C-alpha cells in the first residue's frame, strides 16, 4: 500500500516537473522568436534608414551642385556688368575730354541756378537744390557727359520758368512759429504763396531783408479768403475771381 502511494507521488512529481520544464522551454522559445523578430525588424528599419539617408545625401549633393552653378553664373554676370561699366566710364572720359570747352559755361549755369533757387520763392528748395547738386556731382565724377549735364541744366531752367507761371496746391515742410510742420501750399506763380497747417493755421509767405518767413493770419476775413482759395484748388479750380490778402512775396523786401 505504502509502495503504491510512494510510486504515485513520484509519478505525479515527475509529470509536474516535465510539464513545468516543457512550459519553460515553450516560453523560452517564444521569447527567442520574439527577440529574433524584433532584431529582424530593427535590421529592416536600419536598411530603410540607410536608403533614406542615401537619397537625402544624393539630393543635397545635387542641390549643392545647382547652387554652385548658380553662383558661377552670377559671378560671370557680375564680371560682365563690371566690364560694361568700365567701358561706359571710358567712353564718358573720352567724350568729356573732347568737349572741355563746355566746362566754364556749365559751371556758370549751375552757379546761376543755385542762386535762383536760394533767392527765389521758397517752394521745395531742398529738393530742387539736391537735383542741381546731383548734376554737379555727376559731372565732377564724370558719370555723365558734359552734353548730358547741359541738357539736365537746361531742363532745370525750364522748371524754374514753369514755377513762375504754375498755380496749384502742394505739400511741403515749413517752419511756422519756430515749429517744423508738413503743410499744404497754395502757390500762385512766383508772386504769392499761402499755407495751411494740420492744426488749422493759415497764412502766407513774406520776404523781408532777403529772407523768407511764414506769417500766420488771424483776421477772420483774411482766414476765410485763404480757406476759400484752398477749397477751390482742391477742386482743381484755377481760374476765377478771388479776393486774397496782400501776400505779394516782394512786400517789405530790401
């Protein structure tokens, strides 16, 4: 009886051990298979990444080559442009040397224009003077021929003549009561010049002791006359009968 019980216990233990061993082997095999699958997946991903990097490097190399080609084209274009500039300068030097007799006349004409601007109506003086000074600088630097300078100076004389006849409304920086303001300007040829500031001050330009100043008008009747003039010019009305304050630029001039 005892022998049978002992044999049964031993057999049970043997079966249990075999079962546990089999299960352990199965788990190990599953683990190994999973690890192998993971390794294969990683290798596959590495191969894909390698191909991706190869394609990216190839694209970057092509882009680099294209950029270098563009740089070379730009450098060639710049060299060609510099060559053309040198050719033009050389041509200007030859033409200027061939017409040196114009120089004294040009200098006199430029000096006369500057005097006209300084002493004339204070209308966009800085801009007009800058135009003349540019002609003078370009002529000195020989970036324009003397013939070209003469044509530009002639055009400036035409502009000066036009200003004496032109009637219209413009904008420019002026000094009123010691303050710089951007104001509307009503210019009647070269004999009268009225202004209207953003803070509703109106008046006209006077010349005293060879200097121009902007005189503010406070008399209600004169203010209304100036306002009416600006309204008319705003509506592009340049002909008709207007009553205006005595704003002749020459009044008080000495």
